[in-house]
């Protein structure tokens, strides 16, 4: 089966994010860039499906700048077969990204598209669902278990209050949650092999899509800082301050 | 122009408090934009829930009926809601950023070719909105353009609608859905059973982390404290990943966002992703044996102690306070 995995380059989750004083963005001087953690889970799931079916192809796709090649190479080193970079230096909102991905998908014709549920920079949690609608495909967001039997897919989803199971036929969109799997690390032979794998670059303009973002970010500000309070010396004191000072119990 | 359709989530004849949050946020948005808030209840038999929602002050309630709306599924619900947006000429569609809201609204936005703002925390007078990015380390002021806009609100940032003096009128409509286009099939829902308050609705939340060391310790050590305080139970990602507790208890950037009157963090280090889900709590108390733990940088009251000693002691102390 052919599986397409859209991935995004984001700051390492361990990075401390600081807003620039002029509000135009975040400081990037000390940022380490990584594959969005949920997208690593998506790549891992694709690899497991391929291993289980002993065959198929995994194509990575990203809509971003030339530097994003780094993350595509990392994904190839994990075991994906080839990668597509739709080169874009400008700003796109999630719907724009979804439209570009929909176009790549109509050319590539994968049977399954696995995305992260959320990019940990914009925290939008939108792209997969938008893509499903644009393609007219079924969607399963927040997947914690995926089972494929012939062309039927059964997905367990992490929802409020429990776990939901839904089913549908391929082609389909699935977005990953944290418990779906634990992504592997790229091995040394994997990294060597990745250098020779195909990484195709497509200029966004060449796709001839009309994409004017309707969501605009005017500015960023730092959130109000919460002050640390005090340390208490004992359990009795803790209960006492919660009762008499904070009056919450 | 200016009308707001509020998607009213419900399950098994009931709706969560987050639905009332959406009704209130929708009413506030409509007021600022010179329109009315219309709550939309979708189902195969939406009447009873619609009558309940009608008690909470929406200008109108629409009960949208169709057999394909029996269980929540993104494709059928997005189709029905998009058709209703066109029919009513509403400018906004809004709901709370619950798991269902997050699943549905982007699909709807794509169907309407509309922009979508996720988890807004404020509606500004100049027509802009505020939403957190980067696990709450940046607050973005954003603008949405176009005839239709889709919005989810963060449940902790808006109050729930209160019962109104008179009931809203209810309009019954058959949903327009082309059943031939539907591809998703509901199989089952495995509900986590709990007699405790809901995590996102509770006045007090007690959360446990990796420091608890096992699911068994959640039961014998933490649960007595949770119950003594009449609290909801939460957890860090580490505790959920380790299988100590069910996934829907995860608090944080990629789990649930809570802002109770009191949040008690037990054996939780306070990683940025965890803080993103609880730092707007009114009072934060933390128990951790490491005095350098980052959780103490946001805690109003911090206790440096071994939780296995401190938590049982706290249960006893609380009983004493109660006895007075
Ligand atoms: C993409 C991504 C998304 C994430 N999303 C979330 C999220 O939504 N929510 C979330 O919580 N995390 C999330 N995380 C994980 C987060 O980065 C941390 O790893 C996690 O919060 C740590 O959980 P913890 O505090 O329980 O564990 P640890 O960091 O291991 O901390 C355990 C704490 O317990 C204390 N302790 C141990 N024993 C005792 C004892 N006997 N008595 C008292 N204290 C004790 C230790 O001192 C320590 O501070 C995410 C991470 C990533 C990469
Ligand atoms: N620029 C992009 N290029 C490729 N995939 C993306 C891009 N942005 C988002 N995605 C995918 O969409 C998912 C959800 O992102 P978001 O909707 O921004 O939270 C991510 O986990 C990626 O799988």
C-alpha cells in the first residue's frame, strides 16, 4: 500500500520559546528544529504498516522552506522511501497547507494519509480534518490504534470520556495521538541510505493554486507570567493555608 | 450578518458543561457583531436535548434531524452543519475545543472554504481574537477574513451560559445530507467509568505524575486524596503513557486544559507541556520531593516532600479540617 505522511518542521519541544520584543514572531537563535513529534508517530505507524504488509511505499511531504529538507532526510533515515518538498517561503494558514497537500495527494494517489493530530508550534489541530474534507475522504483523528484488514480500516480514537472505535474503507485520513506507538530512532545504516533516497522539490507557484490566507496573525505577545508562591513546611501547613488563606477547601 | 451558529455537543441525551460554554461564548460574539446566537442540536432525535439547551438563553435553538446524525461522525455532521450555514446565512460557527469540536470544525471550515481559529481565549472589540500558540508560550492576536468564519473556544476562557428567565424558541429542521457521500461508520464507544466529577468541570483537580510510580499507587495513594477533596482526577502524560491511568485524564498542551479553583499536582515535574494545561488554575498546590522541580515556579503553595508520606497525611489533615 502507498502511504503519504505530511510532516512539519517545528522547534524541539524541550526548547524554551520566547516571543520577540516587536511581536513579529519567536526568537529562533537557540532553537533546535525537529520533526513535529506527532508526525514522527505518523511515520512510525506507516513503517509498521509497511512491515506488516511486507510491501508498499512511504512518501513524505512537507510544505515549507529549503531548510525543511533536514526533517525530510530524518524521516527518510527512519525508513520512508522518498520525499517531496513543496517549496514555500511565504505564510499559509492551515487551509492553505491542506489545499497544497490535497494537490500532492491527487498526483501521488496514496491509499492512506497519516498526519500528526497537531503541530506543536501553531497548536492548530486542523490540517488533517481539512484535508479529509477537501478530498471527500473519511477521517479518524486522535488515533491510538489502527487496524487494516484488506481495504477496511478500524481505528480506536482518544476522545473525551473514553475510547471510540470507527471504521471505514480506504482511501482515508488518520491523525495520530501520543499512544499510537513509540517512534524508532534513525539507525546509522538508515542515515547512510537516506542520502541516496529521492527528495523532490516542487515550487509552490508551479502548482497554480489560489491560496490567500484568510487567517492572519497580527502579532504575538508573551503570556502573563504566573508568580511562584511560597513553600510550606508541612502537610498540616499546606492544608491550613488552603483552608484559611486561599479558602479553596 | 453577525449571526453565530453554536454547535451544541451532546451524548446520550445529555450535554457536557462545555456546550454551555459554547452557548455563552457564541452569545458574546453575536452581541459584539450585531447578530444572534443560534444553538444547533444535531441527532436522529434531537428534540429532548434541544429543549434542554433552550433553557440557556440562546436567541434560538435549531434541532437538526437526520438518521445519519445518530452517532457523532465528522463527515455527516460537517455536511449537515455546512448546509445549515448556507441556509441561515450565519457569519460564524462556534463551539468549544473538545475532542468532538476539534474533530468537526476544521472539516466544516474546509467545506465552507472558511478560515478557522482554534481554541481562542478572547474576543477583542476590534474584530480580532486571541489564541495561544507554542504550548501557551505565545499569545497570538489573529484576524479572520471572509463571509464565514469558524471558531473553537478554549473551555476555561469563557463562563458557561446560565439558565435564562424564558426558554428560547426551538425550530425543527430536517438535515440536508447526501447519504451517498458518507463514508465513516461508528462502531463503539468504550466509556471510562467514573463517579468522580469531570476533569474539565470540577472545582478541584488532583493530578498525579510519574512520581506515583504505578497504577496501583494511583488507586491506593492518590485516589483517597482525590475523593476526600471531592475532586476530579488528572494526570501527566508520563503517567498516562505508562498506563497508570486512562488517556482522557491527561492534562496539558496535547491533552485537556483545566482551570479549576484549586489544582493539586502530585509527583509531577511541571514540564512546559503540562503547565500549558493547568497554569490558569486559580490556586496551584504542588507536592514534589525535588525542590528544583519547575512545577514550583507556578505553584502558589509548594511542599517539598515524599508524596508517599505526604499524601496519606494530607488525607488525615483534611478530615480534621472537615470535622471542625
Ligand atoms: C509532543 C509532546 C506533547 C506532550 N504533551 C503533554 C501533555 O499534554 N501533558 C503532559 O503532562 N505532558 C506532555 N508532554 C510530556 C512532558 O514533556 C513531560 O515529559 C511530562 O509532563 C512529564 O510527566 P511527569 O511530570 O509525571 O514526569 P517526570 O517529569 O518524570 O516527573 C516526575 C516528578 O515526580 C517527582 N517525584 C518522584 N518520586 C516522588 C516522590 N516519591 N515524592 C514526590 N515527588 C516525587 C520527581 O521529583 C519529578 O519531578 C508532552 C511531550 C511532548 C514531546
Ligand atoms: N507545512 C506543513 N507541511 C506538511 N505537513 C503539515 C504542515 N503543517 C501541518 N502539517 C501536518 O498537519 C498536522 C497538523 O498540523 P496543524 O493543523 O497545524 O496542527 C501536522 O502534524 C502535520 O502532519
